[in-house]
């Protein structure tokens, strides 16, 4: 409720003059921005708090001080009203002073500002506020000064709010609205919920068993017997071996190329086939160069031997 003016007065002190001031202000300010009497007090409501809230909602408070304002007495107890902590006038002015609202004392008919020792403690700072004198004979000119003071106070308050707004814009973290905070909280809740869902889903699935790495067993080169057995197995699978090979015939040649006399194969176990490493007679054996010599012409030297199956087929390796 920015831009409002609160008129504080004591009814048995200056009701007529307060009404004239209100009418004069209504010519320059909207009536919706002028607050004068507390007419909407609801039953059961803390009136002190309600008065403080209404005063706090205003930017200017005009304290109308008449001839009997300082020494007004309660008709029943005879005590001074300003000494009563529940006095309306005292509550309203104290609330404005406490919240540093612009308070303009309006002194009627030449009344002087009260002294600090004449006021209760919560009203003593009122003496430092600049006052405006209002008389019947110069009412128009005096109220014009009051109107100018109110306009100046409202302009200052508007400028102060603009400066605060600019400062908040320079510091975005301090200017986050309630809607912005709610939006951030909503997005954060969605993110947290998504993370919780993914975690829960992963917990429901069966864990993938770890596959232990098993290194391949070390390999050793096949022995000579293994290679012989493998050659026989291949020959048997190919259909060439109805039974174990049984060499039945062999041929031997001399170094000059002539064939030696027929006879059983000559076995030379010391001669090794340089091609596949198999000993004679399971392959074609060629003697190493350093073992070749020129024997007598009538002595057969085996340089090539072939083995055959009983049906006459040659053994293949």
C-alpha cells in the first residue's frame, strides 16, 4: 500500500480541524490513499497490532497536535492518555517512529512542540521531526505547506524503492521471486526423483556375474610320436588306410640313377626327413650333404624310399 497518508489525531482535541485537513489533502491526493479513522476494527482482533499494520502500510503520518493533545486525561481514571500504552494516538505515532516512517507534526493554533521530558519514552524522538503550523486565519497557505511536505515525502519514498529495485537487479540472487524459487524447487524435485528412480531400477535387476579371465593353458610343441599318430589318423580318415600301414616293397637307387636289386626296404633310422621331421620310412628321406659320399658302385645307397599299402597304394603324408 505504497503512497498512503495516515492522519493521526485525538477526537476530543481537534476533530474539526482534522476533518478540514483531510478535505484539503483529498484535493491533491486520491482518497483511497488517505487514511484517517479506524472504523473497521473487527471483534476479537488485537487492535494494537492492527493499528501498527495500518500505520506501517503508509508512507507519511501527520500527527495533528491541538491545544489539549499533550495533557488529555481519561475521564474515568484521570490519568494522562499519553501515559497509557494502549492509547491509540500513542500506538500509532510510536509505530511510525519505530519504522522510520515520515512523521510530520501539524501544530494547531500556535501550539508548541512538546519537550522530550513531557513525552513517553517511545515518543521522545518526535521532537526531532520538523513541524508545520496550521492556523484558522492562514489555513489555505499553511495546508499548502503540508501538502508540499507530503509530496516531497512520497517522492523520496518512491525514489528509495526504485533504488532498491535497481540494486536487486544488479544482484540477481537477492531478487529471486517466489515464483522463481518455486520453479527451481520443482525442477530440483524432478531431477532428484529421476535419480532415485534410476537407482531403484538398477537395484531390481539381477547383477551381471563377473566373468573371470582364464588364461589359455600353455602349449607345448607336439612330440615326434604325436606327429606320426596325426599323420596316420589323417590317412585313415581319408580312406587310404583300411589297416595300419605295412610296407611291403621298397626301391633303392644308386647315386648314378640306376635302381638297385629288388628287395625289402632298407631302413635307415639315422636319416631324418628335412621337410616334416618324420624318420624313414614315413617320408622321403634325404641325407644331409655332409653325409653324402661315393661308395663303391656295387653297394646300393638308399636315397629315396616309398611305402605302399597291401592293396598297392602308396602311403601319402
